[in-house]
């Protein structure tokens, strides 16, 4: 992942599958095309689900960051 930071980070800590993906789908339009959106999720399935959702929805999976508390933040670049 580049040094870019997400414009928006969704707090999905404690939400079980599939809620992080539902939140991602609901909020992807909250960022302009080309910008990053992060999903902070404690659900282990998000590590697989977010990249798969990006492939299915034509978005770019831009990698993973760690939140200040160590929770993974899965980053998506909105392509359209």
C-alpha cells in the first residue's frame, strides 16, 4: 500500500460477518472516485471478504493498515 490514508474509515469493530461488507457496500459512495475508504474490522473473515468484494464490484483492494489500537483496516480505492 502507498502512503495514502483513507478519506473515510468505517468502524466495524465487533460486527460479525457479513456486516463489515454490508457497511462497505453502503458507504463506498461516500468517497469520491479515486479516493480511499477503510474498513476497521475485528471479524477475521473481513481479511478475505473485502478483497473478494472488490473483485466482484470492480473496486481496487489497496491493502491493509493498522488502526491506532492495532485493529486491521482494509483499504478500498473507489474506481467508480
